[in-house]
């Protein structure tokens, strides 16, 4: 008999705003997903990418941007879905996200129900 506890899927949340990280973390816990929050792309990129089933990242942050994060993930773990969010959506940034392989591109403020649907959809589809 296997006595190992069943581990919850882990979603990385990368945003320089404390309130956004806290809100998304609460949202993830509400659907039985473990959040790990990072205040910068640099901090996230020091972590073991194999731990995560998905990444929710802001685009505009001090230091490396969400687009930079996406490029790094694409080189090191291309199957990891990255959802990019921004309060300043424009076609140039949307195209960069699409070209970089972003799973989705969301405009802030994001609809919490849509985020839940995306995460649950990824997990139920077997994509993660």
C-alpha cells in the first residue's frame, strides 16, 4: 500500500504587485491547487521549473519581463503552459506573447472565473 500523500498541483504566480500575488494565491487554493508566488521573473527562474503545472505571470515587471520569462521557459521546459497577464495590452505585446508560445494572454483586471476555468481545463485535459 502506498502511504505517500497525494501532492497538489503547483501553479507559479509571478507578479511584482503584492495584492495580485495574494489574490491569485487565494484563488488557486480555492480550487485545491498549491500556489507558489514570486515577486519577479528572476526569482521564479531560480526555481525548479519541473515543479509546476502552469505559470501565471505579469508582463511588465522590474528586471526581466514576463516575455523574458516566457522565452526562458520555452527553452528549458517548452511544455509548461505560461499564461501572461498585463494591465497594458497592446497588439505588439500580444504578438510577442503569441510568438513566444504563451498559452493565453489576459488583460488585467482578469476575470477570476476565467482563470479558474483555464487552470481546471489544463489539469483535466491532461496537458499538465
